[in-house]
C-alpha cells in the first residue's frame, strides 16, 4: 500500500503533486473505473455518469486549489486533501 503522504512528499511542490498524483488518480477513478476489471461487479451507474453535471475542485488544505473539471452547472464537488505536504512545503530539497 502506498500512502498519499508518501506520494506527495516525493513531489517538489503542490502543482507537481496535483499534476502527477491527483489528476491521474481522478482520471482513472472517474473515467476508467473499473480498472483492469476490478471490481468484477462494479456499481451502476458509472461514476462518470453520476458526476457528468458536476464541477470538481481539488484543494490541499488552505494552500492550493485547482479546478479539475468545470461544467455549466451550479453543482460542485470539493475534494480536499488534509495533512499532505510536498518536499518544497517541508523545506526539503
């Protein structure tokens, strides 16, 4: 098992963590689920259908926020990551 804190700590800054960790994860979970046939009996409807009318915003505590997807709707899903730090945020180089 890999922890998010470990993946974030290996990135230089928040933008790199977002681009290299969060975006691929969301792409896979929203657009490619089930992944490699797992789970064998995925729930229906697909997550992509459930979220098609929702904007998705990603936030790292109070220091970073990006819009993952914006749609013409007043519905927004906020995904907030608490307690994750990048190498740059910790002062590690």
